[in-house]
């Protein structure tokens, strides 16, 4: 016999001793007819008779509707008269009425975890309508299993954990700002961390928003200003989350803030920028214009303080000398702030896909300057753009005669590894096509698409409007963008699949509808937050249908495109949901948690730490003090994955211990027998 | 064969708290029938079904054991279903090497919204079990 | 009235050698399809993932000049449309792999065409010119056999008159074995592909 | 493990049977570079990836495997001077190495032909790729005795680079291996429209429908002639044949007057390494008979 076996032997003995110490459990079994639903298939009375023969069952009865008030009263009465200390109700699924009965026994002063629900409807009478005897036998087994299971159940306390009354929002795009202002409105102290020098995100880069052609700057400015000046909000720009400790309700977050090299007394007069000799492409302008080494992303930028790009700067000190407020300060250093929050909202948004990967489209290659992305087109058309909102093509600054747009660039493409549909590009392109057509009626605009996807109110109508304006929709994905080396003319080669005709579309400007991809920085941030990412790289929601706002980790919620490509309204809606979910435990002041957690038998524990690696919510840790494995009761999710990982069965989830489940199995593995089966 | 068909069996199916049990509830609601041999043991996560429990079930006399979890990538506890899947792959290997059929223990996934996925799993369990019985190298119960 | 009379006149006219109505059928029925026959192509390529985006046709040099429309052919194969087997257009592909390189769903259209041509050949759908090429191979071991001009040039260049290829050793019998064993293509057939005559191959 | 700096020399069909000057030029170049080329006796047609693979994929693999086996018996890697041969042999070699079932099937068939068994011990190389990546332009430069001053329209052909997943040589959309390579010879590569498209010969189209094949070539020639190159530079005898016979065909049938010489990489490389012009045998080709390569001698010191 191996050591392990000996030890398990040992456990069972000690358990028997313990059991002997406890007073015998008194179990009440209640079998429900559920009208005809159960009783027509399962011989309920037979089941009750059988239940009466089982050890520790001191009471068993059946009733038409156990969940009804009279039914509940039967249970309560039995508890009082028979001094039951645990109940087994054989009726519907535990999700349907399990809580009802649990509440009932709680009202009788018994811990709700002492109730065992047995499902003889969904799992027995309904699927086995055709086999009444079989169903009855199975029901007996299930009830016995329930009784066996209930025998060793222990009370589980529900604990209140007080929460740190503050929230952190990572990312100050439309989603982050929306969430932040909603949190602030609920009176929650909110930290907003943005890695860029300004807030507002991609939305501030846009020219118009579909389907109403509104001005995004006007839509978002109340938010940017609001958040920036809200007394409940602390704004941290040029800041990045480096490390997260603690768990739901009480996180400790380290935020690293890079220096602006310009002090807050900056009056934003712009002299520094005006005198700066260095010019580099402006990121905020998607490279469509140049900026200085000391700059402000755009005139309305918030915060309005200028910022110095250390990489580009040649340290000529001109800005230092010309600044009337002596605000420029090269000596500023990186600093790390530690903030304490109860919940976190992740809203870092997306990056635009870089089409140069698809070499047949020659994006960014010499001679193909007139191949741009939708975001770059926005930057051309936006008010106050370098072209003064005129559509002048990059190569020669002339107005194009023909504009061709290409959809699904980096979306629905196995070759580049983005299999998903970005979902917004159709509307994005349809909008820009209309803007171009409205401003320049004699420009021919064509959109090459695989499928036009415009779900939702007003979107299909918007598409129809575009058709009516004479924008040509060509169903085909271009194979290549071709350039005549002599004339420099661009051609888009595409098959119009609806007429089976390969087309060679002469194009003066080609606009690529590039996909939304996860931001480059998300890898490190994701691991700092210990949230799960799916294979696309976006952050994975807790449940794709039932909980798309929560992340895989308790207390961390998702808003906007970081969870997957989204348009503005979707991001705003999710941000609102995230804010309320994140605020609830903070406003209430505590989180409630049932202490259904594993227990460690330190006599058996060999301190190997395998349970630590098996624990997905990272709730198990090694205590530095005594080098023992401990459990963070708050972050434990009671999944029981630690159990199988343990070589000595030292760690066991309460009420799901191996021996308890073995008892349950004992009844199900063989045909029912008078007196039942007890696991030996 | 008919004897083989009529034989009363007991199959222990461990079902996770989310998609596993969910799918089985949906199947019931849709009144999709399956063999009464199927006996469901609710767990928190399919990853909780450890070899000890699986062997106990067979030892106690179960004819076969199935573990049903969420679809790969959809585990509510990140990777419990993966752990379980790999664990059962290993157990199958072991069974083969011991000269027993590896068709007695199987891992499945189901979708809470689609009862037929669970029922499909149940049917597959029975098919494999019957095949194993025909080959006559199933693990004897009650050892 | 007049119209009436005209109608009656026409109806009295007996139409002379017009094509039989059934030959004018534009729609297809299940008899024109076979799910299983082309299954192998599905297995060896990835056509079921095709979204008919047209990247292949747009990338196809041949398609710009000939009736060859790779996307349509892929579609036919996906549907199991047997007319693909008798479609002469499948022989217009130059196997330049441009579609293969660009397909966003990794369908590998060039391979599909090759597979399809294998099926067509097996059914005897093969051009005389191609039969001639096969004959060359069987006879000389070369798709393009040597000619007197080349022999002369070889000598002028100081090379051996015959290259050391199988043709030089044609009398050893190995060439004969190759000829006997490889590329024994099916004889030409008249009947177009349909469910009932598939198995004949 | 096959030895280095020595190859089994796979001729194919068109090189030895139509353009022996390519065969000669290649051996000259490789020998200058200190390589040894061993004849592959009894090698047959590769067989062509367009035609023969279309007729019967398995037979095609068997015939190709037989050629590879000849090299395996010599324990030498294969050197090919033709994109088609390279396409067939490299693809089949890779496929049979990976797919055991296919290898077994093919080996069964091979037994009936002769004493052959595909073992998967050798690699298949193309002369262009050997020169570009193994020898590298830097090592070629010192061996040159002539430097050209010419503008060329480079035609890669299809099967040299594609399928890129198998060949993994260069980006098929915008390659530069040949441009970089011939720069040392003093050749400037001209950009022309649709540079990467097919010459129209492949896939059995030339034999299936010579006319359609020529229609495709007509566009190609139009784009090439637009940029007025001194000659067309290819790496494939079949493309070579297509450009040669094609120009003639177009002139005869569509009143064009093309007379652009067509040169294989090996020819031009050999010439710059000192092979005399007569052996390049441009005058024996159909196009640019009177064209003489304008080169200045490199004075070695």
C-alpha cells in the first residue's frame, strides 16, 4: 500500500470519528408532483416509500406543488415537528426553485446550504416520459443520492466584506469617460488613467458620426470637460497601470506616470511649439500632418497643458527659454502612484489595423501615397484639418476624381489571423462615402464589399440613402491595388461577383476600411490585471451572453472596444452598465460572499503548491509569514479546481468534498435497494 | 444484441454547474428523450471531476462515466473543462495500457442553450459503452 | 377581333425543327448535383469556408482574358454541381497561384482546380492537345521532346547531342514501364456528367 | 546528409531540348562559383506541375518521386533551372516528406517502375535561389569579368515563389531577390505594370489553347514594351519559350514588331563571368538575334 493510500485511509477514519462526534443528521424528504409534470411519469408515492427506508430520513412526503405556499408550509411544519436539520426536495431544477426552498428553511432558522435540491423533472420525468418504470427507478436513485449528499452538508456562512469606496477607470476614450462620469454621478471617487497626453480617444479624431452625421467633438466635449472638472474624478494622463494587488472590493494599483516636462502653470499660449525646430508626424492626426517635439495634440485638447516628446526632442532648450510662464521643465521624472480602489473598469479601446501587412494593397509603399485608411480620411475631412477639410489626396494635393473604398481590410481574413468581422466598417465607409459625395457631387465613389452589414435602427436606412446618392456598391473583395509605373495611376482590381465581371477601377484615392484590433499595450496590462484574453487578443468577458460586461476576474469590468469591436453607442451603453456594476458594491459599502471555499487539511498538505497553479482566480497563495498555502476567501470562486490538483487530497471544497460526492455516486451507480447504499 | 439492448445500465454523468447542467435542463424542457441509464451528478465545474471520483463511480458499479462541461474557451472558471478533457485523455491511455476499453470514460462539452448537445453526448456515451461491452474488455464493477 | 384571328393563324402553323422544350431548361434539379462525388475535393481543400468574395477572380490573370471564373467554379464544387466536370473553362487556369496566395479564407483555389481536372480527366474530358502531351511523355519521357534543331545547337555549343535524360536510355525498357504504368488516361466520352453515369468511371 | 557545393543537375525538358545554352550557361556559372554538377542520368520530365498534375495527381507524384529518387541515390540535393521543375519537385518532395500515407502509396507504385524508394533525404533547389541566398551577390561580384550597363524587365514566373507557404523565398507580391542579385551585374530592374502576373504558358494553357495563352502574353508584352527594356530576364525555360515564340506569334498575327531578347538568369550571369557571347547563343534564339550585350570589361587588379 502506498503512502498516499495509507493517508487517504487515515482521512476516512478520522472522518468517521468526527461523524460519530456529531449528532445524527435528521433529513426530511419532500417529493413534488409538479401537477402532471412529474407525477404522470414518476410514481411519486413509490419514491416517497423508498425514501422512508433510507438512513437518517425521519420524514418523507409528497405534494401537488411543493413551491406553492401550502407546499412551503408543509416543509416548515415538518421542520418544526420532526426537528429536521436538513431538507431534500425532489422537484425541478435547482436554478428554478432551489432558492425558494432554501429561503423557506432559512426562515425556520436552518442555514440555507443545508437544503439539497433533487431534479426529478428536467432530469427525469420529462426526458423519460415514455419509460414510466425506468423513470421511477431513476427518481428513487436520484432521491437517495440527494439524501446521501445531504447527510454531510455543513452550514456555510455569508460574510460581508467592506469595500474601498473608489473606482479606477483605465482608458479615457468615449467608453472610459462615460463610465467615469456615471461613477462620479453616483458619488464614487473615481481615478481615470490615460496613457496618452490627452483624453477623448479615437472619437476626438473623427469628423462625423453615423448615422446622423453629428460632430463627435460636440458630442464628446461635455464628457471630456465634465470628467476633467468633476471633483469626484482624479485624471491621470500619460499614465499606465503597472501592477494590481488585492481582490474584488479592495484592489491596490500601481500607476506609473510619465513626465510631461511642462508644469501645470502652462498657459497653453503655444510659444514653445511655435519656436520648436523639430517636426514629426502627428499620431493624433494619423500621420496626416506634422507636429513639433513640444506640442499639444490639438487645440481643444484636455488637459490643455503642452507636452514634450522626449524621443523627438533635440534638447535645444529653445522652448525653455521662450516660455513666458517658465513652465517647461526638462528635469521632471517618472513617478509611480499607488491608489486603492474597490472596482476597476477596463476601457482601453482599440487600435486601427495596419494594412501594410496585406502586401497586395501596398499600403505605406512608395508610389502608393494615395492609399489611406478610413481614419486618415477622417483626418483630412475634419474641421481644421491640414487641408482645411478639403479632400486633397496626399500624393499631389489634387482633388481626386474617383474614390474607391475597400472593406474588410484585416477583418474576416484568416491570412492575417483576424477571423472576426469588425462590424462598424460598413457604416464607417458608407458615412465617409456620403460625406465625400455631398461635398464633391462629381467625385465617383465606389465601395468594394464582401457583405454589407448594417444591423440596428437607422443603419439600413443610412445605407439606402448612400445608394440613392449614387455611391456605387461593388460586391467583391479586391485582389490588389495596382499602380501604373509610367503614369502613377492607381487601379483597384476587383470582381463584381454579382455580374461575374472582373473590374479594373481607375482610382485617384483608395481608402481602406481597416479592422479594429486590440491595442498593442494590452498584453502587459492584461497580465497586470490578471484578466483572460481570447485568441483575438481582446479581453474575454465572463460570459458571452449572460455577463458580457464583467471580466473573467471579479471586480474588473469591461467597457467599449476592449471587449471586442464596437461602435460608439454600443461602447457608451456597455460603459453605463459597467459603471453601475462597478458602483453597486462601493455604494452599498460591502460585498456579500458565501464562504463556500476549500478547506486545507494541513496534516495532509505537503506544501507542493500545485493548488496555487490550478486556481484560476488566483485565490490560493503561499503565505510569506509561515510559508504555508493559504486561501483568499474573498477572491475564491468555489470552482473546486484545486481539489483534483492536490496529490494528497488535502484541499477539499466545502460541501463538495470527494467523500460527499462519492456518497452521492454510490446511490446512482447501481439499481435502488431497500435501505439504500452507503458508500463504504 | 437484444439482450444487450434491454440490459439495465447505470451511467454516471458529472455535469458542470453552468453549460453542463444548463444543457440538461434545456433538454428536459424540450422533452428530448434519452436513456434512463443516464444519472447526473451536479458539480461546480467539470474540472472538479477528478480520477478518484471517476474510478469510484466505476468501482461502485457504474457501467460508464461521462463528464460534461462548457464548450472549450467558454469555461466559467477559465480552463476547468480543458483540465478535465486532458485528464480524461490521460485516463483513457492508462485504461488502454491496463488492457481495458477506453470507451467507458469520456469527456464532452455542451451548450446551455441547446439541449440536443447534451443529449447527443448521452447517446454517444451509450454507443461507446455498448461497443466496449461487445468487445468485452470493460472494467468490471465492484472491485 | 383581328388579334384573335392572328392568334388562331399562328396556332395553326406547325413549328419546324425547333429545339425540344426540355433542352431549354434553365433551372437545375437535384439530379444535376451530387454531394458525395466531389467530397474528396472538400476534404483536400477548404472550399466550404468560401465566402464568395471574389478575391480569386480579381487576382486571376487568365480570368481577365478568358471565360475562366474561378469563383464560380468553386461555388459549383461547393454545391456539388456536376456540370463543373464538363466545364472546359477549368482548363484555362495557368496555376499561377495568385488566388491561392490572396484568398482570405485559405480555400486554396488552385488545388481545387487541379483536383477538378483530375476528375474531369478520369471522365475522359481532356483536350486532344493534352493527349498529345501525354503521348510525348510516354514516347520520349519528356513533355517537350528534343528536335533536330536543338540536337544541332547542342553540338555547336559543345554539349552531347543527347542530354543524359531517360530518352537517351529509352531502349533499356524503363521508359516503357513508365509509359505502361503512368498517365493511362480515360478515352473521350460524349455523355455529360450526371448522377447516373458517375459510377461508370 | 547530402554534401555541400555539389548538386544533382536536373535539366527537365525545355532547357536541354530547346535551349541547351541555358543548360550550358548554368554549368559554367556553377563551376565558376566552385560548385560541382552531377548529371542525373535517366531523369525524365519533372513532370510539369500544370499539365501532368492536372491529369493525375498521383501519377504525377510518382514520376516526380522517381526523379527525386535518382538524386537520393546520388545522395545529392537537386539543382533545377526551371520554375516548373522546381515547382513540381519541391512541392512533391515536401509533400511526400510530410505525408506518410502518400509516401507509402507512391513507393508501392515506384517499385513497379524500377529500383526506387522515396526516402526524403534531399532538398530541391532553384539556381536563382542558390545564387541569391546561398552564394549571395557579394561573393559573385569578385568573380565577374564583365559589367553590363543594361535595363531589364525581370520576370519571376509563378512557381519560383508561389505557393509562398512551400517555397518561402520572397514576398510574391513584391519580391526583390532577383533585383538585388542582378544589380551586381550592372543591370537595372525596370518596374512595369502587372510585373508579377503569369506569362500565360503555365497550367497546360499553352497546349490547351495557344490563342488564349497568347492573349495573356499580349498584355504582358504590352506592359513590358512600354518601359523599353534592353531584354527580358527570366528564371524559367518555359517562360523563356513563351516570351520567344510568343513575340513571334504576336508579330505574325497582330502586327506588332516586338524584338526584345529573352535571357535566362544563368545566361546573363555566365556572360558576366566570362562565357563568350557565342555560347550565350542569343543569335540562335528567335528574338533579338542581332542584339549584342553592351558590357565593359572589369579590369581586375
